[in-house]
């Protein structure tokens, strides 16, 4: 996919209705996670997921540089998770496959690496296209200040 198509899609963003639906779903999910966290085996994980849902909620409501910045932060989170999965699978295959019978079988390793790449590549493209909201909106803001 051409990088200019990605930049144009980022600048257009979601419609207000789509952003509102995603924001409402993020709030509902975060409330559910907070309610169910104290009774779970790993409440810290649920609180981290709640924080991510709140990040999605805020990203759906803001516009401009803030939306690009929050989108880039979310893309970094996805990239970190995909990298963690790939590294974990590689180490499992290389070092522990022969010694531990419960490690990841090779076909599952290939599938998890493919899924990780399917997450990592769009994340990297988005990070480079959005540039954390540092570029791309300067010209638009300069034009708005000249009009006033």
C-alpha cells in the first residue's frame, strides 16, 4: 500500500458516528473490566486493558495532532505486543523445543509469527505515516492563523 494513501486515510479519519460507536464500546468494555478485575486471577492485566480502552475512547473523541499522537501510541502498543509474541515463539522454538514437551509446536509457531507480522507491519506503517502527530497539520494550522 502506498504511504500517501495511508496518510490520506489518517487525515480523513473516522466519521463522527463511527468514532462515537467505538468510544461507547470502549467505555462499556472498560467498565466491565473494572468490575470484573477484583475477582479475577490477574487483576493487573485487566486494569492495563482498561487503560487501553480509555486510550481508545479518548482517541475517538479528539481530532488533529492529538488523534495522530494517540493513534501512534496505540500502534506502538500493538507493535510491542507483536514483537513480544515473535520473540517468545522464536525463543521457545530455538531453546526449549527439544527439552520441554509443552512448548509451541512448529505449525502453531508459524501461525503466531504470521499473525504477529500481520499486526506489526500495519503498525509500523501507521507510525511512520502519522509521525506521532508532529507533522502534517502544521500547514493547516498556519493557514487557519493567517485567516484570523
